[in-house]
C-alpha cells in the first residue's frame, strides 16, 4: 500500500569533528544505521556537498527519521554537520529543488502555500513544535538539521520558487557565451588576488552553477569554432 506523505523533513548527518564538517555518503549513513540494528539507512535521500543526491531508503517503505511520524514523512539528509557549517550553496539549491519535486509528487503544494506555519516542510528539531500542538507524540533534544540551517529561510525560498512566474528561457548566443566564460575566468582570478572571504566566493560559485549559465558555457566549450 502506498504511503500518504504529509511532511518533508530536513536532517543533517551530524558528521564532523574539530570544527570541520565531513561530506558524508549515503553508504556511510547506511552502515551507521545498520550498526544500530536497523535494516538499512533511515533517510530517503542524502545530499552531498556538491549537491549530488544519493538514494537512501525506498520511499515506499516506512523510513526512520522522526520518532512517531515516520509513517507519513519523507526524509532528506544533508552531508556534514549543521551545527558546524551551513549547507553549501549546492546543497541548499539541490535540497530546495528536491523538496519542491516531493511537494508536487505527494500533492502537498497547496497545503504548503496555504499553511505557512503548518510545518509541511520542517527541520527535525521542529517536531517539538508539533508536539506542543498535539500533532506528534515524541519530542527531540536534537538541533537537527543544525543551528546554522535556518528553516524559516528555507521555507521562504521554497515558497518564492513555487509562486514566482516561470523564468523566460534564455536565448543562446555563442559570442555572448564565450564572453561570459572569459569574463568569469577574469572574475575568479581577481577574486583570488583579493583573497575574498568564503561567503563572497559562495555567491560567485552559485552564479556559475546556475543551470542556464552552466549550459551556455558547456555548449560554447563543446561546439566547434
């Protein structure tokens, strides 16, 4: 029998040490969970630092992510440790996109948009709010997905993506694509000389990895000239 999904829950692997977060794999988490006596990894997917999505437990099976809510929840785990480092831009983008896909797959878009405080998309720690409302049985002491992961900001971003008009398709132009590529090379070189902080570089990398930018550059580099 197909499961009825009511909420999508974000988690962190809580994998780090001495101030460094690690790029945890689904295979590692699967091993940890099996060592606890579980049959397999508890989460449905794991999102790596580069945004790649690794499969976890088949979503048709009941996961193991939030005690008392697993029957009706879908679980996304992010590599790293949300108390040590925020999600990478690639993780955030991939997580938002995957969450939107799951909201659509499970028919939750209208509920998400009409219930801004409904925690249809929630962090594991927010189960305590559901307990307070009488909607969940078991509280948690975890900070998951981490103190550096702002779930209100995540929900706002998802809301904006769902309600904004679709972006117009970009018009490919080989000359402009080449200029964009060379310009980005110059910007990266200048940024390295200026020793810009990591946050500034994250924004630059986020722009470079936008699908339209990446596709235009890939096309320009592969087309014969």
